[in-house]
């Protein structure tokens, strides 16, 4: 059995976040018009108002993850719940 892996963002200004719990959820994030940088934004939580659905990426998400329908805020919140200490762990590994 293959274990699902999270999708993480490591920014150039020390931004760190798990932006999606797995690839299928990341496809839904992209379909909602948000990328990893927006999902990891330190300027407050992403809301439904931030969504800008992308027709072509929605088609990709529906093709490869038809059973996974979630908004970008729901994807980001699920990732944060599943990996709450990701940022701290990464920073502890840095010298």
C-alpha cells in the first residue's frame, strides 16, 4: 500500500507550510485558483473570497481526483491539522 505524501512549500523568505495533505488535494487547491505561495501566505487565512476557479485546472482535478471535492480553504485547513508542526520542524533542521 502506498502512503499518501503531503505537498509542502518552502519559500525564499523562510515561509514553510504543508499546503495540501496529498496530491489529489493539491489538484483541488490549484483548481480553486490558488498556488502553494498563496496557500502558505503569512498574511492571514485563505478564504472562499480568494478563490478564482480555473477551468482547465478544474478539469485536471476532476480527471485525476474525481472523488476529492474541497475548496482551497478546506484543503489548507486539512493540511494544517494533519501537519501542525511542519514549520517548526523545518526551522529546527536549519542551522
